[in-house]
């Protein structure tokens, strides 16, 4: 995994510096998500019933819009039957972001778009907690109702209203005080 991540990181950095490195990271997150939710694709990319060339061509066709460096690595992973390793490659890539650029990407999900003041507060708090420079990747998901979900390096903080309501619902279902409600 470290070799794949190093090839990706170095190739992206040579091609376009920090912006390209971040672009590849974001694309890897989307590709890993697609593979996680599309079992047919995941199976096909590692299926020994296909030749390595066919698996590589499948990866190139499905992910044609990706950065060329990422596309090449995805094709090699598929050719070798190692497509399932992508989440671990992504973890190694994040480690290289940290060690080589002193940078950490924090994915932030809110119910409404962040304003500049809140974006600055979140960035400053994350930089202080992580002791590194932080880049926010923001997304809006109205289903969380309010609050915030943040994740980085495999850690997740869910302070959304939806998760708090789910927690309260579960407590009410399982808690009994001996009386009738």
C-alpha cells in the first residue's frame, strides 16, 4: 500500500504540486466510495475470470475522468487483482500528505453551507488539535438537520442533530424505570 501511495503522491506532486495532490486525494475518496457501494464493480475489478488487461481496461473506462496518475494506479491495482486495497492506499496517502506537506484534510458535513467565520473557527480548532495545517473539504447534507460531522485519518466526530435524535430514541427504547410510560 505504501508503494502505491508513494507513486500516487509523487506523481501528483510532480504534475501539479499541492493542488494536484489534494485533487487526487478527493478523487480517491470518491472512487473508494463508488467501489464500496457498487459490489459488481468491486468484484469485477478483482475477478480472476477476467484477464489482467481486461480488469485494467475496465478501471480505465470506469474512472476515465480521474487524474491521469490516479487512473494509472487504479489500472495497475485492477490488473493485479488488488483493487480492494484502495482504502488502505488512501490511508497511506493521507499519511504522506501529513509527513511530506504537513497537511491534513478534514471532511466537514453540515446541514447548511459554512460561512467564512465558522470555516475559520473550524480550521483553527482543527489545526490546534491536530498540530498541522488543515484543509477543509466541505459538503452539505440537509438530512443531518443541524450540527456538524467531521472526519479525518479514519476518525469521525458526529455532532449532528440527526445522530443526537437517534441516540435519544435508542435510550428511550431501552431505558426502563420500572413504571409504565
